[in-house]
C-alpha cells in the first residue's frame, strides 16, 4: 500500500507540472487531494489493513497529502504570475494607465454648520428637540405673545394652508411652546434644548432672503436663570464657533416673546474688527436674536413665571455659513448647483 501511495504522489507531481491554467489546476486538485481524490481513497482503503499497520500508513498518507497541497499552492502562484506576464506582454493590461478616481460626496454646507452647532451646544448640555414644520397659527404667533392683528405678524410673511389656522412655521420659536409643554411636565422641570429646523416665509426671493431657511432656536428654563446666564452662554458659543478670542456684544432690540430682547453681534472674523465690506465697515456681524423668555410665553408653556425664568435665542445657520465662507447669495443653498455644492 505504501508503494501505491508513492506512485500516486509521483504521478500527481508530474501532472501538476503539466497543469498550466486555472481550470487544469482545479481538475488536478479534485483528482488528487479533493474529497474524492486519490489520496483520500488510500486513506479510506486502510480499513482492510491489519491494526498495527494502520498508524504508519495513516501518517504516510497524511504527509503525502500535506506535501501535495503545498506543491499545489506553489504551482497555482506560478500559473497566476505566468498568466499576468502573458497579459502584460500582450498589452492586455496597461499598468501605466492612471487609476479612475472616485468622486466623493460631501455634506451640504448647511448640514455642516448644523452639525457643528449640535456639537457645541451638545457639549454645553443642550439636547436637540425636534418640532414640527407645519404649525398652528396659535402656536407660531399667539402663544408667543403675537396676538392676531399684532403688527409683529408683519415681520414674518406667512405661508398659509387651505386648513384654517394651519401654517408653515415662520420661525423655530413655536418649538419653545412644544418643548415647555412636553419636557416641562406641567411647569415642574427645567429645560435646556436647542430646536433646529426649516422655516418658511412668503417673501420675494433675493440674494439676501429665501422662502425657506434653517433656524436654530435655543431655550433654557430654570428656577434662577438670569441675563448673565444668557450672556455667558452665548459668549461661550461664539468663542467655540468662531474663534477663542471672539468678542461679543449685545444690543437692545425687540421681540414679542422675550423681554428684555437683544441682538447679538460678534466681532467680524473676516477683518478682526477692523472693518471690511462684509461687516459694512462696522467691525461687527449680527448672528442672532435673544432675550429673557417673556412671562406670557412661560405661562403658555405651563410655567409659573413668579418661580421660573428662562432665556431664548434664535440663529440662522445659513447666514452664519455665508459669513464664514464669504458666500454672497443665499439662493445657492437650495439651488442644487453642483459647482457650488462641490466646494464643500
Ligand atoms: N424668532 C426670531 C426670528 O425669527 C428669532 C429669535 C429672536 C428667536 C429672539 C428667539 C429670540 O428665541 O429670543 O426672527
């Protein structure tokens, strides 16, 4: 039986030399070392041997199998290398041809700014609260201390739907009411959230105004929230968003839902406050509106304003993106022009 094994091995090695392509190699493998191959047959036939001969025979057969497998691997590599060399010689593979570069997708500039906002506000302990795009007139205006016929409604031209009292939100501020009612648990729990989302205004589209744009609202409600908390928080945000030495100033303003109200300017980061055409030579850029939550609004959110206070702010990520990248026309944002989008 040993001789038989030896003969098989010799025959197999000779046949392997002759196998010169992938198909022949496959056939060789199943013929000699496969499950039904010759070496396996020898192992199977061992049943008929006297018990004392079986170990020696088994060992020899296994060793032969290992040798044949190694020879196969080597031959397979050789065959592959020969095939490649033939292709190269025939010019089928042009290794001097430059690779095809893949076009990589990119995030929309607004998405990038929003994600930076989430990162910064998240680090400062703010949760993201998502509010609805389709809103009730009552929540978008009345609950925010803008009653029907109030002149402040003219500040935000509205898209109405065919359903009475249902509109597209003109700002993210109505989310304040939802957040207070949902998270405030009947005016018993403090809140620290940002509310990002798309807003809609029925306006003439120009380089400076679009019918849709993002806002990121912020809302903090607690038992002892003061103006100094508002100023400190906004200043910290500006330093992280723009630069660590950014100067911030607060200007008195008016919003119906905050009292007192302010507008927030950061030192122009394009000219470091020296004055340029982006900041219109003032050295300052307006980035947000803010204020202490009006007691009327707190009450509409379920809080007792004699015990609870809060601050709110609203910023426009597109505007901030425009300032940061020197984008001069807001219409690029939703124009889907790849020449614009591919720059980010
Ligand atoms: N909702 C305002 C707007 O659309 C922005 C704003 C101003 C939001 C002051 C606020 C705030 O929360 O306190 O113009």
